[in-house]
């Protein structure tokens, strides 16, 4: 049986759904090292919309119309 699911890229979602995506991504914040060698964490909800969009694009994340991740359902 085949099922068709409409998938959306981050930029195609409205602002409310984009925020939901950023909250989901906050489960895995990005760590980085500053010039003093100290490790810091950055949450996606603190990033610019463009930075979150680039992260989603780079990782090929896709979402349903509610902003829930569905990229794991896609089979090539």
C-alpha cells in the first residue's frame, strides 16, 4: 500500500509552526568552542530564522503542516 504525505520545508511553514520546529531542534542544541577554549551551547530558539532554515535544509528535514518532523518517513 502506498500513502501520499505532503511534506514541507522549514521556510514553507508559518511562523507558529517554524517555532515548533525550533523547539523540537532544541532537544539537540549546538555546541561550539569559543576563542578561550570554553564550550558553549546554542539553542535553535535563540538563533535567527535564517540560521534555523539553513540547518533544516542542510539536514534535509521535512515537516508536516503542523511542523512535526516527517523526513524519517520518506523512502527513496
